[in-house]
C-alpha cells in the first residue's frame, strides 16, 4: 500500500501538534511540525539580539541557520528535539517571547521561502504527517489528505494556558487570550501564505472533541483515501 502525505493546518493551539503526532504514530509515518522551524528562527533572532522587526536581518538569519528536527533525545515530555546550529532549543522555542515574535517572523516572504523548500522536500517523500498553517495551501497542496483543525479562541487559550502551566510558566490567562487573538490576526492577514482552509480540506472543530475523537476521524479519512487509491491502482 502506497504511503500518502497528510497535511494538517489550523490556528495556534487548535491541537495540530498533538493530533499530528498521534496520527503519525498510528500509521508508522514521519511526524513533522513545520512551526518549529519558524520558532527556531525567532528564538535565534532573539538570542542574537536581532530586532524581530528587521526583516532583512531575520531573513538572512533564516537562510543560514542550520535547523535540525530529530526524534526525542531526552525523556522530558518533548515530541522531538530541535537544534539550531547544534544547540538544543526544544523548550526555548516555547517561551513567551518566542510566542509573541513567531507570527511576524513567519510572515516575512524571505523567511517563508527559505523554509518552505526544505519542508516540501520532506513532504514529497510520502509517509508524512506535516502540520502548520500553510501546508495544504502552499507547502503540499497535492497532499492526498488535507485537514483544517479549529477551536474557539477561549478553548485554544485554555489549552495553551494549561500547557504553559505544566512547564512551570506562570502566564496570566488574559495575556494568553490576547496573544492568541493577535497571532490569529497576523496569521490570517499576512501577505504571504496567510492561514486559510485549503481547497478540499476536511474542517474539524475540536472545541468539544477530545484527542482520541479527532485522531479517529482523521484516521478514518486516511483509510478511505487509501482504499480509493488501491481501487484505482
């Protein structure tokens, strides 16, 4: 049976990462969260004192930064290990400052161009569950299964708040809501590859669904697609 490509898009904290990882594990596929690449560039810019608003400087950084995403190297709850120029930044890219800066960084045309080609090469190999905000629309429009996950702002903020608390971060809930609302605005209105539902993508509102239910629905879509592919072979 041919291994297909699965694209999962959606706004921040809609469940893409958790769902994508679970779907990939169930299928024996590679799980790849493209958002970590933009977070890595953002983290490196902050770490090196580069102004996030300086588009040429951030773009130049994205073009030269060596980003690696590997299976977990430490048993601390991480889904993967992220390196930037051989530095483990897995948890650093989840900090509040990166959360605030990643949307402007990911809106830069040069940054997206530098990272999209890397993402496309990975996705075209098949047997991949790739998650992000422009996977079905830009990176892998030919993906055999495309899903758009969504949830209410309040529910997404609750998830992000709990996630931060579990890592020991004390961020006021109102601040989490405001940050997500601002990120939604930037992601949906940016000039380059704005967040939107891809043509043919299955829309899933996860506000009242648990992880198991969402994963089961996507696996049903995958099985249906595999059966159609086999019948047409």
